[in-house]
C-alpha cells in the first residue's frame, strides 16, 4: 500500500515537471523567436531608407547604376567596403571604384553607416527582388542638384534592448521552473520542510497581487524598450561629416558676424535654404586669400574650383563644382518650407540648427522628428 502510494506520487510528480518544462520551453522559444525577428537586419527596409533614392533593384539606371546581379559582378568584401565608404576606395585608387565614379559624372556616393550584416541583408534582398521597371528616364545631372540619401544608420537598436528582452525571457523561464520544482517537492515529500527554492516559489504564489504587478511591469518595460528602439530608426542627430573645404561657420558667422542669409539667401524666399555659389565666396575672397585658421590652403580650393588665378585676377574656362556633403536630410514624406518658418513663424536659424556661429564643422543639432517639431 505504501509502495503503491509512493509510486503514484512519483508518477504525478514526473508528469507535473514534464508538463511545466514543455510549457516553459514553448514560451521561451516564442520569446526568443520574437527577439531574433526583432533584431534581424531587414534588407528591404534598409534599401528603401538608404538606397532607393539613387538605385533600383533592376538593371535600369537612376542616379546610380541598377543593382540587379550586383552580387555576381562584385565580391561581398568589395561591396561592403564600397558601400561603407566609396570615397576612400576612390582616393586609394581602386580601379572598379574609380571607373564607377567616372562613369556616373563623378557624383559621390555618400558613406553608409551600416554593419556587415545589414549590407549583406540588402544584397540578399536585391538578389531576391523582382527587377524594378523605370517609371521614366532620369536625365544626367550634376552632383549639386541631386538628393543625397541619409547616412544615418537605420534600424539602430541598441544591444542593451536585446539583452533586456533576453533577461525578461530567462526570468519568466526561471520562475516557471521554480514553481514546477516546488510543486514536485510538495507532491513527493509533503512531510519535509520546503527548501529555499520552494519557499521562494511559495512566496510568489502567496503574493499574487505583487507577482501580477511585477509581471505587468516586465511586460510594459519590454514594450517601452521596443518602442524606444523603433522610434530611433532614421534619426541622425549629431551627424557631422567632413566637407571638401574646411569652411568654419564660427569664423564667418561668429567672429566676423556675417548674417546667415547673406550666404543662404533663399532661406526666407523658398522651400530650401540653398547652398551658396562660389561667386558669393568671391565677393570677399577675391581680395582675402588667407584664412584665419587654415591660411591659404582652403581658400586655394575655391580658386581651383573656379579656375581662378589670384595673381592675374582672371577666371579660366574649366571650373569644377564643389561636392558638399549634405548634413540635414528629411524623409521623402515630410514637407518642410524654410520661408514659412523664417517669415511666418519668425524662427531664427539657431532654433533648429543650433549655435552654428560657434561651430567650426557643422553638425545636425536637433532630432528633426515630428515630436521634436
């Protein structure tokens, strides 16, 4: 009779542990699967965010070449290096990089702040995508007239977010196992005083309100972390690229107190603030050939671009454009008009762009999100 009772308790205990373990493993697998899917690089989204404004997935040419079969014509390592920083490869004399640069009117491809995994994900998306049909031919144009895609890293989710979700999953798993052990011990040896793990499980079982509140906090904490991770996609606050000419706003707008709209004259008249032409620079630098910080080196670049001889004060017939790197870039669906904000709202440049008069190298000061606006 005693043997039969003990065997029955043992059978119940084994079944209880087995059921709890199956339930725990299924729950944990779903959580981990969700985490992996959340953190996995999305080639299609990255392509739309960083590539689609200049490239198609087919063979048709837009601003840059069509990317169909690109994985077959270039090695993976070459593509990663070129996408991440094409200008460095051109400067280093890579034959393929220089050939592409020359073929497409010396229009620079902006450096893309993407990981190897994200670039590979984009390549896989392109190889699987249906060839896109060009809606209309794109006319050849100069680099200064082209939109430059954002170089902020899309989908930038911190490692801490993934670790937080993993800790949540493991905590739930441990709680379930502790409860299963406690139930098993109670069923098999009800007469023996419970151990530390059993007391821990019993405490949670007897404090259901606290356990429920803790569970709710963990769930909402995970949702908040996920929300913050999604909200950070496409934000490039602090982006501070190196420009082809070391132009100091601090010297011009700060020390020399030149008004912003002397150079960016269309800020109060049109949608865009505009990039000043080199002829605007020459209003002063036709007579000032030495800078405050850089001497004659940077001003000489202006003369070279204009094919200007400072000795004879004559212009040549072979000017070349300065390929400035765009700092502020809004999504295609966002409409922004400088003149409305300058005239109707009366906003100063510093409201959005920060204290530019104190910057030697301009950077993106604000988030430029709808919430920030």
